[in-house]
C-alpha cells in the first residue's frame, strides 16, 4: 500500500481540527432552523458563518442544494444515514487506537454543550430532540450542574447539555503520527507529492496516477483527499458538488484555566477544547474556496467569544490556523466503490465529522477492497446521488 499526499502525514486539515469524536452528531448542518438563522449569522461580524463575496458566484449552486437538503423529509433521511455510520464510530476508533497503542491520546470524558442565551437554547431544542430519537444520550443540566463538571465556566449562562458518550483526542497530530508509524511498520510506503489527476484507460479502469513529477501505474485507488478530491472526481467525469468550509482555530499555549473536557458553545457554534499543551478554540464556517488568503480575524474573534463562557482566558502567545473542511450540501460523505470503474474507491466529503468518521470509513474501504460486504448500507453515500 502506497500513501501519496501533498503534505506530511497529519499536517493537513487533520492537524487543526477540534479533536472531537461526536457520535451524537446525527443532525445534518442543513435544517429549517439553520436556514432561519442564516441572515442573522451573515450580518453578525462575529457570527459563525461567512460567505466571501468574491466566492459567492462559485458557491451559489452548492448553497441551493443546501437549501433543498434542509427540507424536513430530507433532514430525517440524512439523519438516519449519519446515524448508520456514527453508531459504530466509537467502537471502530477504540479498536484502532488499541491496535496502534495510542490509548494515551484518547479522552473519554464526554462533551458539554453550553448556551448563554435562552433564545439559543430554545433554538437548539429540535436538534436535541432529533438526537434523542436516534438513540443518543443527552442530559440537560442547570448552570450549577455544568459548573460542577467545569468550574471554569461563567455563572452567567442559561443551561447546557452533557453527552457522556462523546470522546475526544488530546492532540490530533499525535494520533496521526501514531497511525502513520503503525502504517510504516506494517509495510506501508509514503510519497510526498502533489497529485494532479488520474488517467482513465479505454476500458474505463483507472490506469495511472499523475503528479507534478511522475506518473504511476496503479491497480487500485482510494481517493481520500479531502477538499482536494474534486480534482479526481473531475478526472472521472463524476458530478459532485464538493466545496470547502474553511475552519479556523486559535491555539492558546498558556490559557490560564483548567478544563476536563471539550465545551461546545451552542450560541456561536465553536469548541473550547483542552488539549496536550494548551486549549484550542476551533470552529466557524467560511465559504471562500481553496485559493483566497486566510482572513485571520476569523480566528481572533474566537477568543472574544470564548471570554463570555470561560472568563479569564490568557491569549498571550496565541497561534492561528486555517484549514479546509471538505463539505457536501447534504452533510453526507461520498463513500464506497465507484459504480463504473473497477478498483476505484471514494472516501471524502465528511465535513465537520472527518475525525469522528475516520475509523469507520477506513474499515468500510478495507472491507470493500478485500471483497467483503460492509454491514452499513452505503447507498446514501453513493457518488452519483447528486445527478
């Protein structure tokens, strides 16, 4: 097995994510409630959503499909598909983490969702109800109960929800490195190159992988290139509305407070996550594609927003980061074997759940490549669903 990547292992979007394994995230991004909130989000200079005007003409078709995905019947259908993967995500992660001897990077402390305004709490209730219908365990908490779990929280909050079965990673890069070391020990090879496209033979099979420096003959190919996967879907003629939600984080190496578990801020849709060596403030969704420069103000505002929830955060020495979530308008990844080309497999578009679904995705691709039939129904994730 040969891994080809434009960056060193773990240095892409995986480097800067929030480290959350959210098995309860069965609610798609597109819901009627989110659509109602979009205007206020866009008008708020500190809001969780930004569409760069220079990119609006490119993202417009994606946004239209997003609106259609928010119909109530679609939300139910998508939620069930998400649950089919998430139900096994913890199990597969723990098995894989044990296999690579990485228990030290796994935190099993649950996750706390907090709300400062009653309006935000009320708006979130339908999503909480949907999660419970899918079998998730959510515990409503008062402010005092939340502060017993996390004393650093502000007393000026309205309420919260605790998800005891959510796990997190103490530092995502460390997990990526441990996985890569295991891959190499077991005969895997790594080539650091920027692949430009794939070549299709006369019989419809994928024959070559072409980078800036060389051409490889290949027998089987898994495309798991995140936001860059669109390069390869175009090579095959597949029509997939893949785009990127740019996410930002602010790394605080000396935060000045202690936390035991991740906190998700429901009012503003970002995470305050304790990690090895500091606290990571991670979130926001910015539609600006792969080419426009970072807007670092999007990272800076996370510290201002966090102050209302965990007062006293020390931002001295803060470091900014921006990465590219590979996002599809229905919140479902493209996952499975290509229906037309033998030995071509797709695994991209996981959006906000890339880390959460990574282990189960790898398991499914391995089963398909070995000729086995996965237990999960893959029809909701087929590459041709947007045609």
